[in-house]
C-alpha cells in the first residue's frame, strides 16, 4: 500500500525529486494553445511538479521550444529532462543533438538526458557519448527510455552503464507488463522508473479505465476524479516518478492534488482485481 511512502524519491546519485512531474508530448503543436500550455507548465512548477520531460522528437523540437519559453526566469526551479532519437545517439551526433536541444530549451545544461529508445547504435557508444556530455557540463546525468530487462542487463555490463539514472517506460493501471520482471529488476539495482502516460492515452483505453466500476468507486471514496486515482496508483511505490501531460492549469492542479491521495491496501486489491498484472512476461509496451 502507499500510505507511508515518502513525498519524494531519490535518484541513484542522491538527487531528490517529486513523485509527480510534467510530460509534454504533443505540447507546442497547436499555436492557439501556446499561452495556456506555458501557463500550465509554470503553474505545475509552482505546485512542486518541478520535473519537466520533453524530447527532440516531440513536434520536431516544438515541445522543447515551448518548454524553453515556459521555464524562462525559473530554470533553477526545474529538473529538466530531454531525450535523443536513437539514430542520433552516436558520439558525434549525440553532442550535436544535445546542443540543438539546449538551444531550443534556452539553457546551458540538462538535468537528465535520455536515450529515447534503443536503435542500431551500440549502447557502448551511447554511454561513452553520454559520459562525455557529463564531463563537459552539458548534462548532469543520463538515462534511458523504453528499454526492457534484457537491454538493461546489457547496459549495466558496459563500462559506465551503472551510472544510468532512470528508465522511462510506459506504465499505468491498464499496462502493467513491467511488473512481471523489469520493475523488480530495476528495484534490485536501485534504478527508478519514470512512468510516461500514467493516465493512458486519451481514447478507448483511457475511457475503459476511467469508466471502470472499481476505479469510480475508489474515486468516489476519496472525493477525487478517476484520473486522479489512476495517477495515485502509478506512484503507489517509492521508486516510480510519473510524468503526466497536462495542457491547462486546472488539469495540472488536479495532477498535483493526486499526490496527496493515499490508497489503502483494500483499494489496491480492488484495483488489482479489476486490472490484474500479466501472469507471464509480455513484450515491453510502448507508444
């Protein structure tokens, strides 16, 4: 149960982070929503959701540009995360991609830089390039995204691979495949999970979660929305950071409030019965 978990979690290097941050996928794509999206990100930081995650892939850099504008004047209050395309993860291109991201974000360093998913470039080359960026002061630390257990085992066999700070993967009540092996493996190596899309993508899947009787019953008991229960569930353990996207200040405030919801053992069992984890290993879920 999550009644006694800490308010914040620690990365392997001791860095202290909130358990809820802010995702930015698809933000920056619609110019008419730019002002509201910037206001949402800034309001999130005010509420303590200081981790902001973006990527060079999101809108071909438009998300990074939006984030750069949103954090102007408050950069020191933000833990800034971006991600590099796998085809750009070779040493020379990695440095160029990082510089391009820094320019769009209007900053001189990233707090965390992630390999977005595994491609054809050897992990050894990517780790070496990441370590060079750390030495140059361009990034404070690095990690990975969308790597399954076998990939993570391989990563930690590489010199310097043990300095991986997080693995960012898809994780929500309707997608629990990482619980079969990956989550426990990362726990044994003290590598936190950064859960993207913890509220599931808008559409049929999210509707199936929010309209489920068990989710609605737990929400009613807490005077919360079903989406808040989904978010509270995703951070029920002390080593998962959730980065939901919220495009309006109101939605950001709802996400922040979800961090105060403490699910009981009975409620977690109720949700488990409605959405059980897989009984066998399944391929890593990705979007």
